[in-house]
C-alpha cells in the first residue's frame, strides 16, 4: 500500500521509496517491526468471516451451475463460480481495506490522525457516514470479482494436473496442495494488482479529490506516471501471494476433511 500510494516526486527529487526492499528497510528502521503490521487489526477481524463467505460463495456458484451434485464443471464455469465468491466477499472486505490503507500510509505522511482501527472507523463514520467507511467498494469489486474467478479456476486446474493418474483429487499430498494454492495466489494477484493500485489511491485520497471515482484515478496515474504505475508494489504482493495462499488452501482442505470426518452427512 505504501508503494502504491507514494506521491510522485518533484523534479530533481528521489521518490520516497525506490522499491519493495527500500520501503521495507525504511519502515523497519523508522517505525520498528510494528510499522510492518500497521493496520493489521481490521483485516484480522474480517479474515475469518471473509474466507468463510469466500469459499461458501464459490461452492454456491458451482452448485448453481450443476444439474446434479456429481456434474464436473468446465474451467469457464469454475471461473464464473469464483467471480460470485468475489461479489460475496466485497461487503466484508471494503471497509477493512479502507481502514487498513489509511493506517498504513499514516506514518509515511507524518500525520497521526488515527490511533487505531476502531478510532479510524469511528472518525470515518463521523465525517461521512457509512459511505465514508465503504469508500472504494466499486474498486474492491473490480479487483475481487475477476481475481477470485482466476483464483479458484487456477487452483482447480492445478489440482487436476497434479493428481496422479488413477488417483482422486481429494487424495492430493500436502506439498501438492501447497504448490497449487501458492500458484493460484500468484495468478489471482496478477489479475488483481492494477485495480488494487487504483483502489489504494482512491481510498487514501482526500475527500473530493477524485469526483468521478476510479476514472479520475486512472487518468491521473496514466498521465503522470505511465501504465507501469498500475503495477506498483508488484514485488511485495508476489512475495506475499505464494505462502499466504498456499496456507489458505491447505487450511481449507484440512478443515473440510476434518468436518467430513466428524459430520459426514452434514
């Protein structure tokens, strides 16, 4: 978020951060380890219901396209089911993303307006009502709908490829699940980064700066910083994407096996 939202340097001045590792180093030395986790409370609160709704939405999307429970879906159908999942999660994701982004850029601007996630939410609501808390919802949808489609389609595709001939997909080993989940995360973020950059800029902008929403953000970015600016933070996102999503899918598969064991007919 800090890389995505850093202001364009004045002529003759160096940018605030030259890249991912420079941002990491400056944050660590300037704010300590806690600076790397700034804004973490809001995502932590929302992560459990968000992923529950995410996987529920994917399951619902599959069932809506199946005539019988044993129907095998095509990859475009899996993509469509994943997109429905992205619609479901946006209601939970949008306010958490707004709060997280504001807290993460706060130290870089030198202004301490919010003391934490709850204080940030209270001030946003007081200043602009529920619209202030949900600012950037359309951009969150634009990020999560296609990215979630790619996420789940890629995971199912990789599971099928990695399943040995004559074996069931449900018998995949832990390393293969981790590999499939990690690569699915990379494919997900390859699609999600441009709208994520627009979302971060829009959610952290002063009120009234972009009256026409993401179109104004996009025009400004392309005009002032070029198309490459839509991929700001690419390295940081990809470093996170593989391990985080490998763990996510492993957790899901383990949880499903456990629930099927203790309540097979549920």
